[in-house]
């Protein structure tokens, strides 16, 4: 297993169709090779994203014939690089689709799939900030980790970031690197994105790699950008800012072990009882 390696995040814009998503993704992926990454990470809905009255309606098809997935299978194989396809929409028999993250090895083979568990149903009080992902997406029901030549990866997607117990489980099962591909909204991103990502790294003594889309969504909404690579101490190693681009950073897995030895909180969980005291009663 390689202890030290380079990761690159591609910060793409939300694209309304497969062709434009593929075009931008491949250009950025090709440019990222200048950093000699072992793994390239893309955002949530990197295969395309549109919305309609708060409903997500990205282009979707079955996995076998998915044009974005198939193009990046070829890219991975041709360039001997692993790729985390942050997520794409995969058709499902329920008439909804799956928001699926896919990991490709350097032979272009799919070795891991994760379907987003927590769906983005929020209402911040105005039309531009109301989303009901559950109207079009079937949620996943399994969390997962994957052992790779460069470390143990724990998988999540975007809104999962708000559920700390998921990452606690991933870390306690061995994850050294937590992937959080996202299309985080502008309004919630300004308030919470950096804090939540740093918290997940600090709580779990893990690297956090969060490729995030940036820019307006056709049909309404805007993605925050600011793709992040964060070390186990919570230090931001790279921040993508706004707009299309690439960030890269060197990862040294020894810092995971060192951090967890200094603060071994993953071993300190204790069971406890919760008492509820009613202090509203009259004395």
C-alpha cells in the first residue's frame, strides 16, 4: 500500500446534459494529469444536473449504457489512474433514479458503488432554496468502505455530510479517507460547508476529500464550489474557490495513524442512558 500519493479534485459546473458534462469533465481530467494524481475525484451529479421547481431532474440512464461512466472508464484505463465518479443518476425500476457514486480502478473497472442514503429535502423559506430530492431519487440503505492500493476509502455524498454518525461508523470500520462529493447549495455552503467538512475530518482523524460543483443549475439553484482537501487535524490543504478548476494535494496516510494515536477518540465511545427531566411542572 502506498503511504503517500497525490489526489486531484475536479470542480465542474452543473451541466444540463451528458455531452456538456463529459466535455468539461474530460478537459479537467486531462489537465489534472500534470499533477500525477493516483486518484481523480469528481463532484456529485458530475454526469449532469437540472432542476424544476425544486425537483432534481438530471439526465439518467442505466449504468451499463451511461455515457459519462463509460467515457471515464476509458480515461481511467488509458491514463492508469483511479477515478471517483462523485455521483451520476442511474435509472431504477421504481421510476425514480439512484444518486450513485462509482469508484473506478486504473483498469477502468467498476470496483465499488455507493447509493446516497440521506436525501436533500430542505426548505429555507424561498423558491430558490427549496429542494425535494426524494421526489425523484430512491435512497440507498447501505454505507460502505473500500480498500485500495492507496488507503481505505469511506463513501458518502453531499447531504450525508450532516449526519456525523455515518462518518463515525466509516472511521471506526477503518476508513482513512472520507469522500464527500457534493453539489452543495450556495446559501447553505456559505454558512456550513467549510465547518462541516473540517468537523468530519477532526472528529474522525481522517482525510476528507470533497469535490464540489460550482455555478448555476439550469432550472434554479446554484452550487457553492470550494472543493476541499482536508487533513486529519482539520487543516485545509486545498480550496477550489469558485468556478471550474482543479485542486490537488499530497496525502500522507501516516498522519492518520499519528492523529488517531494523539487523540484516540474513536476508541472512547461509551454507552449511556438518557434521562429526560420535566422542569415545567409546578412545584
